[in-house]
C-alpha cells in the first residue's frame, strides 16, 4: 500500500469542495420568476430547511389531479394530496408519488435538436413558419393526448383561426370511445357517467376496476371506503377476466371471459324484467347472475352497475338501462374532453393521410403513437413519409426517435398549467421550481406554431384565460388549487332502452390492461415505478402473460416458459399462472417493451399495444424461459392464512387474545413522552402501493435495479402482501411493527437497534456494523440491508444522476453500504412536531407518509391516547400480527371482512 501523501487537503478544504459541488448540482433549484402562492393555511415566515407547501396539479391521461408540493429551500422533494381537489381528496396514488422523481430524472430531454443535431427553439419556429404559413396550415396536423386544459384548448382554437387548414387530432391509448358511443345511442348525445360509490349498497362490476389505476382511482377508492365503513355492510360483485384490485376487494367474484360477460348481461336482464334469457351458461355463472340481480333489485336507489372501458358499447348500453331501472346513485355529465370524435378513428384517419402523403407537417405534443398505436396503422412508418415531424416530449420515446425534430416540454411542476378533473373541476397549476432544462409548456409550443416570436408566456396566457377572476380570485384559485364552482353540471337523461351484447365464444381472447405501476407506458422511464410491485402478481422490472393453469397445462407451459401471443402483432414473453384467471383469456399489461426510452425503460417485458388487432388470437408455446422478478412467490398459505390474514363475516369478531407477560409498562408510566402507534385496516386497504412510493419519496429509499431485486434485496421499508383463499383475498401492508419487546434489539452487538422513550424501535445508522443479526431475528422480515452502495449507484446508464440527489429529503439520512435500515414511523415528522412544541408553538398533528398517501384512509397513526388509535384497538376486528410470539407490536391490524351474499 503506498504511503499517504502529505499534500492531501485538510478537512476544511474538503468540506468547502463538497459544498461547492452540492451547490452546483442543484443550481437550477430556484424559485420561479413568477409569483407563486403558498397554500392559504401556510404559517407566516419561513426558515432555511423548513418545508413550504404549495397547491398545484399533475395530469394523468389529460385529467388533472390536485397535489400539494412540499418544497425545501427551493427544491420540491415530495408530493402529497390536495384535500380541496375532488380527484385527490388529500391522498395520492403511485403515479403522483413517482412524479417527483420525473422532475429530477437525468434521462429527460434537455434542449431542442433538429435533423443536423443540437438546435434552438427559434430555429424550430422559423422552420415551422416556413412550412405552414404559406399554405395557411394545409397539411399541418397537431396530435395531442386528451386535452382538458381550457387555456390549451383556447390556444388550439386560435391556431385553427390563423391556420384554417390545420388538423387537430387527440388520441389516448386508453380511451372512453365505447362508453360515449353507448350514451350517444341511449340518450342522443355523448355523456359520461359519474358513479357515487359512497352511496351504493350493492355494486356489480362487469370487467370494471374502479379501485384500480386511472384518473378516478382516488375518488372511487375514497367513496368505496366511506361506504364500507358504514353499517349495514355493503356488497360488491365482480365478474372479470383477470384478478384486479377491485375484484380482490369484492365480496363475491367470478372469473368471466368476453363470452361469459355477455351471457351474464342476458341473464341479468331476464332477472331484472328485461328480455328472457336464452343463453346457456355454466351453473356457477347462473348462480352469480341470480344472486347479483336479487341484491340489485332489493337495493333500488342504492344499487349500481359499472362496466369497464374496454368492453363493447352494447355492454355499456346495458349498464345504462340497468342503472336507469335501479335508479342508481350516479349522474351523467357532458364529457370533460370537448372533442366528440372517436380516439381510434381520429388516429386511424391521420395515419391513413400520412401514408397517402397528405400531411407534410406533423407536430406530436406529449403523445407516443409510435409505441402505443394499433400495429395495423404502422404509425412509425407513416412518420417517415412526412417531410417535417416534430415531437415535443418530456423523455425520449419511440415517437421522438422517428421525428426529425425532438424538443423538450417541461415537467408539470416547472410551468403554469390548467386541467380539468374527471368531474370537470379546474385546477390552476403553479410551478414549484424554475425549469431545469431549455423547455417549454404545451401552451408555449402551440404559441410557437402561431407566431415564430413565441407568445407572452404560459403565465400570461393562463391569466388571460381566467380574466373573469379578479386578482384576489386568481390568487385564491392558485393558492387553493381549484377554481370554485367549475365542476360540470349534471345532465338530465331519459330512460335508456335495453341493449344486450352479442355472445361470441372463441378459443382465445387477449386482454390488454393498464399496468398499475406504468399505466400505458408514460411512467416506464421512472425507476420507482419500475420497482413498484404489481398489486396482483408482485412482478417488478418486467411483465408476463397471465393465464389460467388449465390453459397452461394444455400448452405444456410452466411458470417462466415463453409463450407467443399473436393478435394483430406478435409478442413473446414469459407466462404466469394466475388463480382466478378466466379460461381462454391471456392478460398482458401495458407499459413494457419500450425502445429508445432510456436504460430504465428499455428491454423490460413486451409491448402489449401490438396486440390491438382484429380477428382470432393465436397462443402457442415458444422457445426459451425467463423468470420475471417477483417480490412475493406465494399467495396461498395452507393452514397459516387464518392466523396471518383473518377474514371475518360482517358482524364477526376476532377471538380474544391471551395477555402475555411483559417487563415494559403498558400503558406507559405517568409522565412518559407520547407513545406512537399505527393501526391498519385490511378491510379498506386496496393494495394500490401509494404507501410504498410515498415512503420511498419521504425516506430517501433508492431504487436498486432488477439484478438486486432478483436476489431478494428489496429495499422498500413497507411491503404490501397479497393473500388469496377461496375467493377471500385481500392486501396487508407490513411496515416495521415497532415491537415493544423487539427481538431485533437484544441481538445487536453494538446496540444499533434500540428502543426510545416514545416507544419507537430506532436504528442508529452510525453504530451499525452490518452483522444482520437483527434482520435474522425479526419474525416480520421488515429490515433492509444495504448490500451495496445503493444510494450512490446509478440506474440511469451514462446519464449523470447528480440531479436525483436534489430530490432527497434533507431531514432523512442517506444510508451507506453495510447499514441496516427500516421503517421509522417517519420519525423526522415526529421530531419536527416536537420541535414546534418546544419552541412554544402548537404541535401540528403528525401523519406518516404512508398514512398521508392512502386513498382509502386505511392507515391510522397517532399516539396510544389519540382517538383513532384507541378506537381501532377497541374494534372487535383488532388483532396483532404473529401475536403469539409476544413481541407486542405497536403496529396492529383490523381484520378483513367479506359479505358474499346468500349464494356464495
């Protein structure tokens, strides 16, 4: 070993260099130039390191969801829900939580580039002007996703006036064409149903997943949970092709393929007084139909039928008839998206014109048709026939790879925006930070087409759009996150005629569904999203084809074998056996199979969008084998499930637990500090994983990549286990139990795992020497070990990842290699409240990141003396996990309930 040099810098010099590097890495994290408005309940004054909260919004599929941005020293570090927003209600879901990482992602497009390399916005403006102005827009096509922004719609309308030959096409991969077509046929105009799950005593889901991924997930989950809390207990029926979140939480579920769903509609119509049933069906399906129809009719005025968007218009029309007959708790509104054209037909017509040479300028704004368009359109090849193509996007993607010009749009938190929620409520979204890159907002991109000099800017455009608000009204709308009284009004409708879907049996059916982690692919560049387990299969960093075990046996397939699925296009991917899958149905999740999107997205899974074909699907065994990484290999536990995950009848109670001896005072001695505890209601947990990603964002938990996940080194402090047993499935979040008699504490040789005065089992990072004896002695397996320097390693390939460190919470230590870590009950939030009280202020209520995120409010947190915890511990359903071990966990549970009905 060479001798240490005498010329090494001293400690003070090293610290100066570190500080300079940190300052340089986050130099762009500054407040926006425009005036932004903190939330109305923001305390006056601010101090370095103090969290400030701002109301803003994020889009999903064109709809806005209100969020609260947590900003520290000019850096947004966390997103939480916005209580005043009807699509957020103070909670989040995985896409909102992961959105903060997208802001700092090093894979983002940073500046415009043209055919010859790096370019400028002004050069693009000149090229666009020379292309579209002489012909007044003839041959110009603007392709966007769903547009609900009033300001962007106004700018597109102005573009039409100036360039009358222009064509605007909007297209979403997951559309509502079938639902709108059914309403148009039933009521003479397209309408959108707005169900109220909080008012429904009986719900029938026909391949519908209202608790699953989508713009309405939080609102539906909150309504469902509010009704589930009330007595008498409601009942939910689900008929679906593959297990979903809603199906898992249903009281009575049945696997049903396309033909079974259609036959079910016929049987329900007959039982409810419609056309007589002449459709043969299995006995189990007939009993399901009879039970559901009986309960629906008995709950008129409080009964609801919901149909999935992927089902044919005739099934949506049946639901409209049934809900009218049942006087269902739902209203109809005019579509929030004002474009009445079909998503699919619009894109198909555009692709045909591109192939025919009738389009000479194509501007694609935040959309990726080269990846998600039906394969028969050959959209990527059509782009090659257009002389001038421009793709404006946040990340590189398949469409930008084909475009001659690639230009970056900003992250939603970097600019001014407005969006409507699914119910029509408008959010004016303010920026939380200056743009990190040379970006523009969608409004500014459209202005660039209008005028080569550009417009006055996004803020001026939005202020002009909302000129009806005076200055005080504008500030209030921005600060609160919603424009008052902007929700869509209910539409009066008449009686819908009875329409029944055709029953068309087939050997195979392909079921393309949104990934709960990646949605339609727009989140596949996000490392947190890739590493977030699928709620049903628990797969990460990849996907599989889900099939019924009998179908797999017929093709001589085992889990991990490769299967070829052809329907329009062809994909080859590993197969997974799923209990509860309908026979003859192959389910593939979207969002995978990316190309040219960066190292986080490329090469994982297969592109399900190429299966949007017509005709008869073909399924066959292919050569090879791949094991998709999963965080939970088993979902059924013989003889153990009743102990780990009890399922009760509506009025049943858990058996009384025998008191176990302890040396610790319980309740705590008089004068002891607050004693913290958590209670998790498994009857309300929908397994959406919002808590997992909220914990990850709050506590600086790194994504570690597929190789490390494959060997079981999951670093999430919180996991959500899924259990299934004869139709009584459910989800169970498992954080650290914070045991009063913690088995991890006495075995640590350096006392890195200790108990504090507040009842927390804490981990002292700078003591830990990595023996992992605490992990071995933990019966709940909730401790995580840094086998490598995960916080310092990069998943972003050659892209520098220094920007990612700017997202980290300054109140939480970044752990090094060789250190054990685990859930801390967000002790930094507890201590922030304690400091506020010590300073003479009023201590704010403490809420852990997981509890704040939960859309169903299944997680309660507080002291043992707080009412929510006292009520939970007094509930007849209360139990402790592995209570017989005598660990006396502070984290306890309320048992799952099931109300399957008379015939189940």
